[in-house]
C-alpha cells in the first residue's frame, strides 16, 4: 500500500500539472471506483464537468482537489490506484477506470485492484468531511507533537501499532514505521507507556527524516504500481535499512535483521539496536 511519501509525490505532480485547469468532460469507465459517491457515476460525471481545479491537497493518504464551486474531488489510491496526467492521444491504460478530460491533457484514475476510489465531497474544498477523523501527519506544520507524545504514553499498546493508528498520526505505514523505529532504536512492541517523552520526540524526528528522504527520492517502489503522475517509480527502496532486509546485516552494528509476523504483515528490526527490555 502506498504510504505518505508516495501519496505526496502524486500530490506534488497534480499541483504542478492540473491546478488551474478546467474539466471539459468526465467518463467513469468502471463504477466501482466511484462507489462511495452516493449520487452515482452519472452525477459524478455531470457535477465534475465544467469545474476548475483550484489546488491539490493531502491529509494522510487522502488527496483532494478543491474545485471552484466549493466542492472537492477526493481521492484514495487504496492498494494500487494511480493518478496519471497524460496527453489525450496517449493509449489507454489497461486498468483505466475514470477519465477526466482537460484542454490538451487528461487526468486518469487507473486502478488494478480497485480498493481505491474517487468521490465528490460537497462543501469539501477546505477539508472534506469524509476525512475529518484522519489525524495530521508529522510533516504537517500544524501537527501537534506534544499531543501525540502524551496520547502514546497513556497507552499500553506497542509503539509500532500506535504509529500505524491513523487517528493518532496519519500517513505512517508498515515500511516507514519499521525504518523510523530502526533509526530511533526502538522495538516496535515496546508499550507506549514505557517510552520516555524525549525518546518519542526523537522517534517523530526519525519519522520526518525518513519521510523527507523518501520524498526526495520519489518514494519507495516495492510495487511497480506506486508511481508519480508521469508513471515513474521512486528509488527509496535502495535506502531502506530494516524493511525487507531479513537476514542481512544491520548497517549500524552488523547483527542480522530479523523479521517477525505483525498484524498479517511483517516487522523488520535489529535485535541488538532495538532490544525488548
Ligand atoms: Zn543493529
């Protein structure tokens, strides 16, 4: 699943390439990606047509494009969604689901597995009501670090589970959680209440560092499906120190990185640098 850096890469591309454009036509080619828009696919097409795109914003892994009527086009990429900006004559992608035509270009929602989707959020230009429950992310200037720290320390849950809790902090998924915990030298199963406030603030710094570096490299591309609006993959996977490196030496101490099962996925950590007490 794409994480914050991959989604932010897409947002930056949309900000550069579609903001200011007016939608000339919309075609929903498969109904599933607009299933959460209750008025249905034909209303989606009619309401979006003629609107000017005023911006490209993000909260956690949700993107939205504020429109000139005060509504917003809200996008979630799910497991495999892509927002591509193509010239109109570019051949259709195999899993093209929604085509948003603009003068001289098209915004295309391509999604193989179709867990992602689009909807029009009425009155959602500032912040769509569908995502008000999503916490800010650590790169957001208004993210409240002290609030995060005190909430984590009131809980017995393991720190990794809390990092993935989108109501506490958004945008951190499995890959960047493991990388941040490795940098902070914290074991993911450490209960929040046993970690000092100082260590948690350092962990947040590590999260910001990892995400900023990943952004600088266009994100991580474990899956060829994570691409920017021009269809290109990022390169941060070459910089990973823990995630996906089971059996390889820790870059800090040489111990072998271990993998354990975690919530239907895996956790990767260094048993020496990130001990459990
Ligand atoms: Zn180590």
